[in-house]
């Protein structure tokens, strides 16, 4: 945004930032938040402390001290973001999306920097890694970053390096999936419903992450690695031979007895995204015990049939495949949110090195993004569409791959949909799902999956369920 556009939004921005007043001890420190947020909203190409300070006509050292030494509560700042989302956007089918993002940095001085895989450059590189929890409304029209934490690598951070980077003693190595679980628990404790959680296979392959989601009562659809072991029948012995999901989908009777069913996932700039799906009940082994049943979904790109994704869900009886696919393919929301935070707000432009400064930068960026998300929603209401953040010149960027769920609202709760193996045996038989032992439910009008089912019916108004 230009300075003039920021000034035009001044009253709205001031009212919004007033909600964070109790995070600060002094009015001066609170005013620095406004300066920093205005700098992030601006069209300055590199939004580091020095350039924001120059734009706001304040000494760079003032903003450096604001990030590193000033007395204010960045955890309360993060919690306030969540409370605002709960108040204004909470819904019982909202999707929580876990992801990580790397920020390339040179040298060894920046807190938590390490040579590791960095998605931003597509290879191992020197970078700082953040773990993020994103909120997305079920219809995909609203998204916001709920939480951001720094990942401290397990090795290499000696006491001397920790002291130099001002890493608190309480901050110790934790695997990324444990950080993500803590973020989910924290959001739920702050009133966030999160009817669904999704994450990529790096998180899903961690048994403690899956167990942790179940302990919170969250329903999930997780992408799983193709070599995850399990059964398509409930074994009596946990030591029974298991198969990799890629082989189960390719060779097992429950899968082979099904046709690949087409589902329209969403519309993109390149045209409709259509995937072919097979689904079956699935059991796996955890801590020496058989756990399940879950849904195992195999989704094959219709245009590139060698591209197959595998998903695991604990959805209960009655949740349609359409809904599970909608959640599974909703990870674009966190990718787009991170892209917005980087491109529009300078998430990866930080030039500070100390741990408190980097963490505070991440969390202030959440504040700035939520304001933009609100303004985007306001503009979309005026223009009757569009879900993308205003660009740095104040214009709307072309609509991305957001999809509109126009099905019946009861869909996500399972009303009118097929039955899951967690239901009764009679319910199982009515689904028409084949089992690995060769048994098969009676096929009928309500069979799962439904042929050529539409996840996102377009303006024609086609209903998902008869």
C-alpha cells in the first residue's frame, strides 16, 4: 500500500491496534507497534527495521529496541490475534492447517539458524525455520495466521551461541510436530474450535502427532507417506503382516473392487482440478497396538495418473468423501498466507538476529496480516467476490485457487453422507465399501464414493447430496 492508502485506512487501523493495548506497558512502546505495522503495510520493497524506521521517520535503533529490549508481551499479542479470530470468524467447521517455512539467512549469528532443508530455495541451505498454524474458514474465503514459533535445531547450538543469540533457557529443542501440537492446544484453549486439522506427510508420519490430535478431539485429514504400513481389515494380531499403503491401493481387493471415482476439487487459473479417488477403512499399528479404523483415501491426478496422494482421516460415520477431500486439499490456504506474509508484509525480510527480535517480528506480522485479511473481506463484500489480499499498490491480485463450498451446510457434520467404519455393522454394509477379506456391502443409491461427485459445485447450483 502507498502512504496515502495507509492514511486512508488510518482510523480503521488505529481502532484495530487498540485491541492490542494491554500487551504493552507504556504508550510509547504501543505506538511503535503502529509504526512497525504501517511499515509492513507499506509498499517499501524490503521491510526490514532500517527501511521501516526511515519510512516512519524514527531512528532505526528505536525500532530495534522495540523488537529486542522493550517491555511488552508478544505471547499476549499472539493470543489477542486468536481471540479476535474467535470473536469475528469462529465456525465449527474451520480448518487448522499446520506447515513450516524456511527463511534463508547467511552466517551463524541469527537465532536458530542452521543448514537444513529450506522450501524457499528447494534444497538444504542455511536458514531459520518457523512452524506455523493457519486458520481457514471452511469455504476458504477467510484465512489468518494463528501462531508462529521458531524451531531450535537439536545440534550445534552451544551455550555460548545461545547466549549470544539471547535464546532463553526455557527454549529447548522440540520436534516440529510437538511445536505444532502445542500450537493447536493453545488455539483450542483460546476458544478456537478448529473442526478439522490438516498437515503434510512429514507431520502425519509421526505417530505421536496423530495420537496428539486424537487426544484433543480434533478431526483430521492428513497426507501420509506412501510407505505407511497398515491393513485394510481389522487384524486380530498386531504382529500380523502389514502392507504399505501404495501396495494396498494397487493390489488389495477392497481397492481393486472399486472404480476410480472423479471428484472436482476446485477451479484454478489453469482450469478445473479433478482427482480420481478410491477409499477404504484402514487400521495401523501404534505403540504395539492396532488402532483404527480410519479412512484411507488414494487420490490420483486425472491429468497425471502417476501422481498419487494418500490421506488418512479419523472422520466419523456419515462424513462424505467430498468433505474429506475438501479438507485434504485446503493446505493451499497456509501456503497462500505465508506467501502473502512474505510478499506483502516482509515476513522473511527481518535483519535482526536475537531470538526475541525474530519471534516478535513473526508475531507482529500475524497482527498485520489479520488487518489485511479484514480489509480484504470488506473489499470482497463490496465487489461481490475475490479473496486475495490487496497488493502493495493497493490493487486486488488475481483470484487464486480458493474454492467456494456451495453444498448443504450439514455436509461437514455428516448428515446425508456415507457411513464410516466407526459406525454400526449395518451402516458399514450400506456403504458399498469392499473389505480386504473379500466381503462387500450392498451397492445402492447412497453408495460411497458417488460417481463424478462435485466437491465445489459451480454457479449451476448443483447440490452435493440428493
